[in-house]
C-alpha cells in the first residue's frame, strides 16, 4: 500500500506560504523546521507536486547553496528565476546572489 504523504506535503506548503517576498529558503531548512531533519528530498517532492497551485510560492525554495535546482519543474526552465527577479532577487548562473542575506530560516523566523 503506498504511503499517504498528504499531511506532510500540506505542512510543507503552509511553511512555504510564509516565506516573505524577496526571500528564499532551502528544502533542508523546511524539513528541519518540520522536525524531519534529513528529509529535504521529501520537501522537494512536495514542491514538485505543488505546481499548478499559484498560492504556493515554490520559486522561493532553493537548495542549501542557493541553487535553483527545482527550475526544471516549472512551466519553463527560466520561470523560477524570472519569478525571483520580479521580487528583487538577483540570480546569476542559476544561483541566488547574496544568498546569506536573502535566506529565510523558518526555525528562526517562526520561533515562538
């Protein structure tokens, strides 16, 4: 019987919806915040499944080095970069520039 990942995916989407415009986070940071450290790949699967829902800003989720590794899952391979640039994020060679300043860590930003 296949696993139902619906609840985990919905938890991922809830976090992604909180990423402020002009900021980015990583798959691993989301996994860590959700208490599932080591499941960054599963967060990536959730992001891939989110396309088609405009309420989920999937373009704001990059890898731990700021690379646009999910760009091929958008309608065009340049759409992720284009959406980030509309928010003022500079991307060069598929990498977010000033990544450390743009990085949004949900474990810190959403701490009580």
